[in-house]
C-alpha cells in the first residue's frame, strides 16, 4: 500500500513537499488551517530582491498540487500529532506513516510595541499592511494627497528582549528596502527615511538592491531606532530617534510610519512539540536535530521539518527545505 | 543692557528635520549620488590625516550636512588637507575628496565651477 505522509501546513513549504512526495510515488496529505492553500505568501504583493509577483509562486504550487490530485484537507487545525497520526480540532484523527511539520511562523503583533502607536494613530502601518495595500492597489493618502514624508522602522519585534523576541527575523531588512523603493515609485515626490539598527543584506542581490535604493531612489538611511511616535495637531506622526552616526537626537514628522514586523514562533508550537516529543529552541521555533545535515530532521524518528517552523527564512530557503524534507521522508520510508 | 545672571537657556541639540533645509545637501547628492550609499563604516575618518591631529571627522560632517545641519561647518571643512587618503579606503567607492570640494562650493566657500 502507498505510504501516507502527513504534512501539517499548506503554505509554500507544505505544498512544495507534497509535490515532491507525490512525484516520488508516495501519498502526501496536506492539512491546512485556512480555507485555501498558500499561507502567508498569499497576502504578499511582490518578492525581494526581484519584485517577482508572489501570486505567481502560490498559483504555480497550487496548480502542481491540483494536477497531481494531492489529498488536501483545508479548514483543519492540527492540535496533537506524532509520526503516525494527526489529531484535528474537530476530533478527527488522520493516520499516516511519517509527518512533515510545515506550519510556518506568526507575524509579530506591532500593537505590542505601544510606543509606535500601531492601531492607535492613523497612518501607522506594518509591512504586511503595505503588502496588502499594494495587492489591492489602495495605498494610503493623507487628506487625499500623496504622502510627502514616509518613515520605515526596522526590527519591530526582532532583536528586542522587551517583547521576548531576541532573534533576528532576517527578511525584514531587505523587505524595508524593497517597500521603500515601491513607495518611492508610487510617490516620486516623497522623501523616505529608513531607521535601522543594522542593515543585514545576506542574500544574493540584496546588497545590490540596497545600493540601488540609496543611489537611484534616494532613500535616506538613518542609523538609530525610533524611540516613540506621537500624533501631531495636524494628524501627522512625530517620531524621535538618535542619529547615532552624528551622535545627536533627531526628530521629524512624517505622513506615514511603516513598521517592519518580524517573524515569531507560532503560539501552538509548544503544544504541538509537546504532543510529539519534539524540542523547541529558546526562540519558540522548533529545534532541528542540527543546523547542517540534520537541518530538516527532528529529534523524533519519522518527523521532519520544512520552512519557517524552525526559524525565520526566505521563500527560496523554505522551498529548498521542502524538497530536502521530502527526500528525507522518502529515504526514511524506503527502509520500513 | 541685559543683566548676566550667569546662566541661560541651552539651545536644543535635536536635529529637527521639520525645520532643517535639505537643498545644500541635495545639491551635493545631485552631483555625487554615491554619497547616499555611505554605510558609516568610518574608514575615511580612521585614515584621515587631519583627523589624526584635530577632531575633524568627515563621516560625521557629511552626515550632518545631509541632515541640514551647518553650524561650524566652515571651520570644520577647512581642516581637510585634501590628501585623498579617504578616497582610497572607502569601501563604497565614494569620491570623498570630491565631496569635500563639493561641500565647500555649495557652502559658498569656493567659486562655482
């Protein structure tokens, strides 16, 4: 009988693993909490550093899943699991021979950083809001006019012990560069300022895009973390920071403030890990067996990881892990 | 005549980007947009001949000009001896010596080209 692989999470990682497993002659079952496949990438407009439409990637994976007739259970939340079974919130149990945990990450809730006024003041947005607005073609205007000044704040919910998120979310730096360029393109008259602690351009083409943002788009990068945002009498937002490269305090008012929110571990990671006997890292993400040959393996036989369940990752890295996890599952099942 | 009580009101040290003017900084950036790509590494200041003997700090100076802060710039920029070592060391390939001359021109200390 064909071996069944239970894949928890129907984002790009889960879909990509399922496609590889189906091609290897196995029977993947994708379990997705939402009503449709696609995960977080579904709500993203364009991808760094090439401005590739995110919809194309989601559509191609959905089509590949459909073309192979892969079993998909949408609207199903996994509450407990191990290598042989997944228990759903509705009481059903799905049986299988191995499992891939690909349930991704949670976006940091910017409202927790009250000092930035997200949800309190008009025209404070998160990077995810900007993507949604770019997708819908409804970018914010200020009293009907194009914004003249826009500030981006890096590291919101990353590298911040005050909100228990000590890790670097990695992708926000380049997302901030990308979104600054996108807003500059749509509002050519706007001055755009990116406030950062460090700029971490780790991927191919990232440093080049950062340079292009500086040289061609004239994006201003100010090294200093915004300490607070406050509304002005005319409905704008005043921000304060230290310009650490001059050693002077700095303040300005802006029409839009965009908070580059980080990736944090899912709230249900701990419960899922406990049910399967898995280990979590101090960050709350799942801990792989090691960071090298075992980076998609868990400490439990028959359970594998793909994508951002183990740490913040790019889409390219996530897709690579999904393929690697599928290969590891196939090798594991061959010997059984 | 005002009485001197021996104390006064300090001017705020804050860089206020709502009040500062950018046209002088933009005039420099217009000619040498690569200055915007400065990553603040400090190599220019570390190698600076003038900086070895005075508190001249080119990195800080051009950053302040780009923020629209000009107080004391005249005295500062004249400490540069135009030796050009900073240009040799800049990892972003910025013509730093050229930036000094552009700053001087745009501050009105040199005749326009």
